[in-house]
C-alpha cells in the first residue's frame, strides 16, 4: 500500500471516457430488437451505458463481486449511533459466515463477496472457522478514525493509502473482464461521516444531509446534526480539495470506496453504488475524476434523506427505491439482476429480421 | 373448459384471507434478524405478505412460472395500434423460440414460461420446431374478440370460459407449492381494452386511462381515446358487474388473466402483476373477489399513464418504476428477484442471538 500522491494521479488518468462507438453500436442493435422502440425504458439506456463502459457493443457480464469495506469511526464516542462500534467487526464476521443480509442476497444473485477490513477498531474481524459468505482481505494500518467532530478523521496520507488500497482491490476484481463491481460497506457511525461529506460536496446544510442512520430517535438525530455542524466548523473542509475533505470528515472505508470506484472505472468495469455511504464516496470520486461518473450505476435510493441529494448532485437516477437503509451493499446487489437484464436483453433478444416478425408500421 | 357461472362462484369462495398467524410469526422473526429494525424497507412488508399468502412463516419460493396469455382484438381494425394483429402470434412464436424479451429475462431469472394461446387471430401460434423459450398451451375457441367500439368484445359466456381456463392453468401451476405465478400477455390492441376496462373500473375518463401503447403518435392517441369513449358509450358497461365489463370491453387474454389471478390466489400462490394489461385484469379480479387483493404484488409501474391509476385504485405500490411499456410479463419477471430476496432474507439471515452480535442499544 502506498500513500504516494502520484499514484492517485496515475489512477485518475487511467479512467477513460465511455466508448462512443460501442454505445452507438448498442443503440443501433437496440432499435432492431423485437419490441416497440424504447419499450424497455431505462434498461435500454443502461444497456448502452454498459456498452460504453466495457467497450463492447453487446456487453456480457459474467461475474459480479461485492466489495464490502469495513472500518470504524471515532465519532461514535459522541453517541451518533444506536449501535456500539464492536458491531462493525461482528457484522463483518456475520457476512463471512453467510448470515448477513448481503450474504443471503449475494448468494441469491450469484455475486461473490469480499470483506475488506480497512480499519475496524480493536482486534478487528475475527474470521469464522468456515466462511461460506466470502473471503476476508485485511488492508489495515489504523484502527478506526479519529473523532471528526474534534479534528480531522484521518491524515491526508492515511486517506490516500486507503483509497489506493481500495483501487488495487477493484482493479484486481475488474481484471478478469465482464465483471460488475458492487460497492458495500460496514461501519458503525459512518452515516455521520457520509452526512458531513455530502454537506461539503453538495453545499447542502447538515440538517438536510443528516438522517437517523440505523435508528436514532429525535433527540439522537438533533445531536447528530449538531455533531456534523461541529465537524464542518472544526475542520473547515474545502470542496475544491476532495482528498482533503475525505481525510477531514470521511472514513477509512469511504476512502477505500473512492478507490474502488476509481479502480473499477480504470478497469472499465461498471460500478453499482449502494446507499448513502457509497454515494458519499462517489461524490468524492467524481470530484477527483469527473470521467468516473459514466461508470456509475445507482443501485437504489436510500431512506437516508441525504442520499437523494447526493444522487441528484451526481446526476444519477436510482434503479430501485424501496426504503432500504441497511447498507452492506444490499441495495447494489438487489439492483444487479436489473443490470444483468439490461445487458442480456441487448445481447440475447432477436432482431425483427432474425425472428421474421413484422415491425412497427408494417401492417 | 366450462362457462358455468357456478364455477366462478366456487373459485371466488376458494380464495381465503391471508394467514395472520404466519404473518405474525414472520414479523416476529424479522425483528430478530441481524439488521436495524425496518432497514430492509419494503422487502420486510413483502416478506410478511408472502408468509400470509403461503401460510408459511418462512416462505420458500422455489419455483416461478410466467403465464403469457396471447389473444387478438377486433378493435385493431379501428387503427388503434402501431402494429398489425399478426404480430401477436409472431411474438408468441418468438417467445417459444427463446428470442423475445420475456424469454431472455425469464431464463436469466430462472422462471419457466408457458405461452397460452387463448384467442389469437387467424391460424394462431405456429409453434417453432424447437421451443427452448417455453411450452405452448392452446385454450382457444374464438379467434380474437369482436370490435369493442361497435358492441361487446365477447359474449358473457366466452369471457367466463376464458376466465375459467386461466384459473385452471394457474391452479395447476400453484399446485406444486412454493411457486410464484407471474402474469404476462401478448395482444396487439390490448392497451385499448385495458384503457376501457380501467376507465370503467376506476371511474376515470378515457383521456386519463388511454396511452400510446406500443408507439402511437399524437393523432393516433387522439383516435384511440375517441375509440375508448365510443366503446363505453356503445356498451354502457356497469362497474357493479365486473364480468359484464370484462365481456363488453375486455379481451380473451384479459379474461384469462382474471382467472390466473383468482386461480393462483385460490392455490395460495403469490401473483406478480406486470403492466397495464395485467393491472386491468387485476381490477376485475379484485372487484369479483376482494380477498384476491392480498395475493397481488405489483411488479412495476408502466409508462402507460392509466397503469398508475389502476395501481392506486388497487392500493398497490409497484416494486419497480423503470419506464417499461413492453408487457409480455417483462416487468413481473424483472421484479421476481426482489420477491425472492424478500423471502430469502427472512428465511436465511441469522438472528442477533444466532450470530452472537450486539443488537441496537446494547452498547
């Protein structure tokens, strides 16, 4: 792992524009398929986007991997979460054991799971004896962040190192080709960091970007908003310096997710975003590298109110809107069948000519 | 096939209420799973509904079948569709050949497909030499409906016979247990019938329930609205007589779908609705048998404007909203992974006790 800033420059430079020729070819084929033009709605745009991402006129997405980055947050000491920090590592263990929501959903969807301990507190993730739920990767040089309400959560070099580690993992996942990269996370307290990041990167006030997370009551929500306000007052993060914002009010898993997005995009893999945390990471990733935006697919819109603001700022329309607020990557994996459906209809449906059927107006 | 009205009474009486005990057990388990309470959003309600439908506290949905009912519409002679009537049978053949959108999506989702020719025009569906896309069932005693703008589309006995045939097919599909029944249809001109049915059953004017179908231009849309208005003026259908409405302004595939819904509900199978046509069938089914409503899951909301009105009238919130307007069952099959996800998370996630993790507030 490196915290060399030149590595980030190389990563950003490696993210190319979408392949216009592949998109044009996909659009042309789409128009010939045995259905009324446009009748597959958003799946048609999505199929063209997938062609542009992969550079293939008929993209085949044979693999999918959920990268679940786990880390802890010093701000939990302020009482911003309904759960204790120890739950981060416990949930990571449950994912590996195949017991968590993401384990069940990934198995159902045929997606592999990798849990990346990129900064859990204490002794970290105790891998279970059997881990049918996925593989554990440890990329950890710090046990959770500092309290972002009292100063920077991370040193700039630490944020960069986590970002670089995430990028390397995503690049490796994308290397096989035809791989959908799904983003996930575990981190008690991380909706507080996401609220601070989203406030800075979208220019919205903390009261608009801060929600109940895993289940705060009204008093808890008020306290959390005040904490986010304090974090911004103490750190004065500058949205023109996204890496600085990430270090000041982010988290190790969020920095890792920024890297995952950039690494997957550099590897021409589609990136399916999950909820609020991965959306906050996307705000930073796109600010660092605007070309990365084209590689993003918003899996769902979370019940956390700030997520809608983040998606709007990114110009992304979510595929699902089911009041989910679990994280782990669940909203991304639930959207995976739609991503595959978009690619499969483009690739596998017959054209009117192939089917010998009458097209529109041929009566 | 029978057109005995007593058969309809037996069918309606066979649809029982949701199983409250199974729902309560599902809700109790849901509260113990390793996630913040409510964090799986609409999937949690859906899982409880599936428990109520199947009578199982942890429903296992191992099978899924898409019933694609195909029939033609005399009203096509009025120029209400951008496609000729021959396309209905051609598309049915393409489904059987595995070439259509529903073929691709059902294969991807692991759902079986049955194409039911319940009244196509002319020589009907010519089954291809190989039919990897599904099985063909013929339940046909009439080649398309009469022009609903000039008189009743069907005799009451014909509508009843199609309904009874659809019910028998769904009952057979549900008999294995653990089966999700997905509704689909093919029928050039059938958005005109759906617009008329929806206007009658919801009390909305034809201008609000009539859309562009497979791709009408502005002039075509105006003509189609006038046709629907004429159909209502000529037939004067009475919403208090749902079977009469179905005969007057429905269609053979729509009548069959009413039967599919009732037959599946009688067999305690969840029914996933597709778009506007299946929504219109649901309006009739629920008017005939209010208990059937609890068995319905709205797969998606179609781009056809009347569909949103139909779903609102039924009190159903769609799982997907992707601007689809293809029919065939595509929106239902795209929602199938979400239905399975709801059941799988309820059944397969660990409880906090099982995982040895700390719950909310246990810090």
